[in-house]
C-alpha cells in the first residue's frame, strides 16, 4: 500500500522531472525526495525514473504508473477539498427549516443578516410541521431546524435559546377556563390534554404534556395531533386543551380557541438544532447571526 508522502513524491517528480524543484514543491529536502523514490522503486522492483547527470525522465513502468494513478489522485484531492469547503467554507447552500409563522419571521430576519455577512452562501428556508424537523435533520434533508426546547436526542445539538415566551393554555372558547385571567399547572389535572405525536422527542413531549402535575395529580391525556392547526381544530371541537407559546394568540387567533396564560409555568423556549456531525462553518455562522439578531446586534 502506498503511503501518501510516497505518492505525492512520485507524482510531483513525474511532473517536475527535477529532484530540487520537487523538494521545493513538497517543502522537503532533495535527499528526502531521493530516499522516498528509491524506497518506492525497491517495492515496485524496477526503476520508475531513468536518471543521468543531466536529466530525469520516467521509465516505461513509471509512465504507466503515473498515467493510471494521476486521475485517481486528482479525484481524491478534489473530494478532500470539497469536504473542507463543506466543513469550513462559507459558500454553497444552507438548508434551514422552521415551524409556524413566528418561526418563519425569525429565520427570515436571521437569513437577511447572514446573507449580508456571508454573500457567498445561499439559504433555503423550508416550512416544516412539528413532526418533520427531527426526521429531516436525521436524514440530512436540512442543516438546521428551529424548534422548541428541550431536545435530548442522540446526535442532535441544541444551540443557544433564541426566544423565551410566556406559556399559555389553549382551551375551547366555551370552556370555563376561557373566562379566567390565568390558569395554574395544577389545573391540568381537571382537563384532558392533547398530545404531541410519538415522532417528537420524549423530552419535548414530557415538557409540554407531563403525566402529572407538580403536586403529583394525574393528567388525563387526549388524542395526538400531527400538525399545530390540527391541534387547534381538536381544541375548538372541545376534545381537549394544549399548552402553547404566547405567539399563538397573535398568529393563530381563532373564534373557537382562547389562550389563557399560566401563572406558574416556566416559559417556552425556542432555538436552533443541528446534527452533531453537521456543525459546519455555515451552521455556526447562521447560528451566530440568529443570536445576534434577537439580541439587537447586526
């Protein structure tokens, strides 16, 4: 098996046909080049170069080896450069997914700031349902997704919290809770709470729809919904309630659903997610732009 330095020495000398210039290109001594080629020729069993006091030229075996190896080496070098560009470069395309209108507005602002900073990199925004983000990340369909926290998934990295908002309870407009100014987490023991689908991480489902109240009272679970609009439709039909963020009152106003703030619940948090093996320079730069946007830095 050829070592990389042997292959580089052979190909460079085949192009330069001069030991001194080969050493300069490889940033090694002429003696090192000579030793490497001699070792390679001993392994092959015949000379790869014909040497005289005045010139160096490929032997017949050396020329055949060069013609067969050079294209493959070029492909390897190109593939490696492409990998470096993907990992460290700030060109190409970044695929970003969001859930809901508020998430779309946030990422649109982050995209504008990112493009101003990195004009060589394009951003493709995609709307996702709450069931899409995690499969898309795992399958490599997107590079970044905006979603609710907390997310504890193998191979998925959570970025900094971008938005914290008041947690509210979406209830049918005819429900007794709709006449109240606030609800508590203990009130969840008195209603049926709709569920997120099984494809959503357990950490997120446990945060939104726990099995018990803080005092240990059981919470009755209702049916699951695949999309947020489906969830609101079930709520409006009186089939249950569901905890949501305060933005829902603005972006999803409906005559059959009322949003009541919790008096004792922690805020809902939003942030960016990406694969642990996909933390490229583009991903890091976009995350920084989103963080700077919400913190008023441009």
